């Protein structure tokens, strides 16, 4: 198993920021903030599943071919290999907790399909 995350690590992204809250063998937990009107890339992962727990605001979430509009509190499961994306259609910051589980937990395990910020 590989887990490259460290508690307290964080990164600013064009859409907002993420911060690692906890790590262990086979899991990582992040707090993710998304600015109003922004969205993460449409992506998939080869080595991890994710569970998203929406704790603040509203979100438009795509998993595979299904799209859903959610308001906090809500939760979504993303299986390994599934296309997924989350967007903030609201006027305030959207916050969700991401629980990653899998054999390889690393930012390099992101295959971007489309991206608003030219990172494909």
C-alpha cells in the first residue's frame, strides 16, 4: 500500500483548496472547499474509491452518467474507476469531506478527462 498524504498537508487550486485531516493504512481524509461557481475536473482514479460527505452548501455531483443536485448534509460514493465531478452552483463556499480508500493514495492517481483550468 502507498499513501503519500500527510496530516496537515494542503494545496490551493483554481477552484478552492484541500487540507488533509487524517491518514492511515489504506485511507486518507480531506476537507475540500470549492469557491462559488467553480468545479473540480471531470476525473477518475485507478487505485482508489472516494466517499464525499457534503457538509456545507450545495453541489452538483456527477458519478458515471448520473448527475444529482445535493444540499448539505448529503453523501455520495464513487467506486474505483468511475468518472466523477463536483461543482458548486451556490453563492457561498461549498465544503465536503472526502474519504479516500484504496491501495494507492496519491495526487498522481488522477486521470483528468476535462478541466475548466487547462490541466488535462
